[in-house]
């Protein structure tokens, strides 16, 4: 009973932080502060290291469901066809250069003893926070025309490939088990993607269609079943949970091609309305803030490396595709990263591949990146638009 009461108290605190976050971001001048920053910082504030109002361990299950929803929605937004286009091919080249740079730089930092989390930090430096960037860039007309396609392709690559890297390197103990995880979850996802074709009975299709807009919410309920099936399968056989959630999102593309927008709105409501904010708040509660205050240089170095390792390759790769100003904007846009950094830190702490001080510095660098980098990209866009206006 005591544990149940503590869990309810923590859940209440997390829900309050999530509810207050939109008001905080709306009151910030310029409105360039993403809510995920407020959620993580709010978690730090109410967590054990500051106010001590909440204990993240008591709502770990709900936070893990939020992590699953985060990657499910990431998978749902990916359109594999974009990687066959010119923008997609350039995005893959830029990410490959970033991955090589990340391995070299982080390897050097580990040799000198600056970081002790080679794999998680290397993956972190290759990520892009597309979900955080989209509303900011859309509000400032930076997703129109050709430039928008290059931005979306680069952001999708910065989400998809790091997720695969997480599945292969952080969730299992050796490369064989990692490959088994990838193949097993992928095979199950493929079978599930064929499920709608196996249920061609007219009455079944009619029930699904009629119930999606009523209190039955048939498509939404089966989507959640799909997510939990893949998560439960992965957990039961010690396979990769993150990849399972991501592939669940890809499977949804084949489940609901005709009413994808309506389903997407419902998933946003469930995921971003509750589970995902709780995950971010809980992650903030678990951050080792004291280690960051004791050694802030680690955070600053990781912040700069996000710009250098993830951003700078855009200047080279897009030199024939984009004008100079847009290439500089792409540098700051692709270097923006936070949600995957939070997920990486959470996974690294759970499986022991990351020390608390590295996790806190990594998330702190991500918080700085979403505050600074999109604002710079937007400012550059406004500066170049004045002469044409």
C-alpha cells in the first residue's frame, strides 16, 4: 500500500509538471523553448536531488511505456521512400560522415579519460531531434520548398539510424545476440504487418471502420495492443524494446494507410498527452545534477561536439544542393538533439553502459542544443528574408 501511495504521489507530481509545461513555454519570449526542455528541467526540480517531491522508481513502468510511445511515434513518422530521393541520399552520406567522426572523437576522449561511455556517447553525437524541430521550423516557414525536404530527410536519418545503432549495440551483450534481436523483432513486426491482409472478412473490416470514430476506438486500441505485443515479446526474450517500439510505428503505416492522419492525431493525444511527458519528467528526476555542477566542462564539450560532429558535415555534403545560408542553417538544425539523448541516457543507466555523470552531461548538452541551435537557424532565415521582402 505504501508503494502504491508513493507511486500515485509521484505520478501526480509528474502530471502537474506536464500540465504546467505548455504555460511555461508560452511565457518565454520568442516562444522558441520546446516543451521537452521544460519537462526535463521540471523533473530535475521536483526530483530527489532538488525538492524531493517525487521518486522516479515508483512509476518506472509508466515511464517505460512512455519511452515505447516515443519510439513508436518516431517510427510512424518515417517514410522509407524518402531515402530513395536525392535529399535522402545526401542525408545518409552526411550521417555516415558524422558516425565516423563520432567514433574517432569519442574514442579519443575515452582514451584520455574524459568520458567512459564510448558507445552511448558516440551514438548520441549522431542524433537529430526532428520531432522537437518540426513545430519550430514550421512556425517560421523553414519547411517549405526544397529546403524543407532536405531538413526532413536529415532529421529522419538522425532518428532512424541511431535507433538501429541503439538496438545493435546497447540492448544485448554481444553482436550475435544483437543480430538475433534485430532479426527476431523485425520478423515479428513483418508478421504483424500482414495481419490486416489476413482479416479480409467483410464484417471484421466493417467493425474496425465503424468503431474507429466512436467510443470503441478500434484502431487506437489495436495500435496499443500492437505496441504492447512487441514490447512484451522483446522483454520476455531479452530482446530489444526500443527497436520493437520503433518497428511497431513502421507496422502502423501498413495497418492504417487510409486513415493515417486520424490515427496519428489519436496517437499524439495518448502519447504526448500523458505517457511521453511522464517519461521525460521521470528522466529529469533521475539525472545526477550534482555531477554536472561539479564538472560543467563535460557538458560544454558535449554541447560543442554536437555542433561539430553532427552539424558541420552539412557544409560539405550539401555544397551543391543548398546555398550557403541554408547550409549553415542545416548545421544548426541537424545538431539539435534531446529526446534520443534522454532515451540513450535512460538505457545506458539501466544496462550499466553509462555513468550517471555522463548521462547528466549528455542530457544537459541536449537541453542547451534545443534552446540555442534552432533559435540561431531561425534568426539566419529571418536575416536572409529581409532583403527579398
